[in-house]
């Protein structure tokens, strides 16, 4: 989706919502639609229901959540349904809930990048404002990174955000990704700070293995 990219990272992120249905790159990862749990979180695939759509609409209605995505403009229900929610149903996206209460916190994603060499998946996350500052973004992202690299085909994981979004960059760094480059793109909506560009963070399989050995 060049030049029409929506940003899944919480308070940031300029990566695509997902690849086209049916156009998924084969990375060897066959676990893009299975649930998983962490110490505090339960991640499950989204379902094609109005109740799940309601969750995403509420999330994208908070101007602070959308600050680095649309400049703070909430998205309409129809816009969400057609521009992002339908794609979120085709694997690679998980609704993130608190295990103890079932409370919806937001979502995480890890989906293959079509035609990438070496085989690559893109990481993203978006959480409700009430869920910020508790380490949930990092906890869910780390679980997806481990899930992705558990399959032999995946060789690297990338993540993108705005250069000025220090909090989202901090999450990427806590997950073991490292800064690779700054780049400039054209976006449907101008966002304050966009003149500084976007950044790409990367974690390779070899780097992940080294980090795992040190845990």
C-alpha cells in the first residue's frame, strides 16, 4: 500500500496496516493467526464482528492515540472498517487483552512483508491511552518477536515510527531492535514533526539468538 500507509505503532508508527489478503509472503511463519499469552497479556486474532470493530473504533477515537498517526484526527467507523479492519482479519494482528480482567488494551501486529529479501516481518502495536506506561507494548511485542523467530524461515523483523516519537522508539529498543535509517515519505495527512522523517528499526535472527542466549 505505497503512499497510503497507516501507522500501527502506539503513539507512532508509519508501517502498513497489512499486506493484501492472499498476498502474504511465505516466511516459514505459520503462526500469524494463533493466540498466545504472556505473563500479563492474552493476544487473540481479531474476529469479523461488530464487537471487535467497536474496540478498534474506540481505540482510534482518542486524539492522543492518533497523534502520530493522523495528527490527532479520530477515524470514522466507516473509514476504519474499509481502510484497516478488513485487513486486520487476515492474520498478523492480535487483539491484546489483560489476562486477569479481559480488558481490551489495544492490539499488536507482526505480518510478513511481501517480496522482502531476506524474509521479513513487520512489527507494530497500538494501545489505549490508559494502557500506556505499564510495559504492555513491550511485553506483547517481545512475545510476537519470539513467536516469529521460532519458525525457521523468518530472518529479520522491522518496525517504523516517526523520528520524533521517542516513546515508540524506546519500545523498539527495549525489544532488541536497533536503529537502521531515517527516511522520508509522502503521507495522506501531515503530522507535526513529519519534517524530521521516519525511522526504521531492525532485528535480525542472529541478533535475536544472541539476545536470547543472554537472557
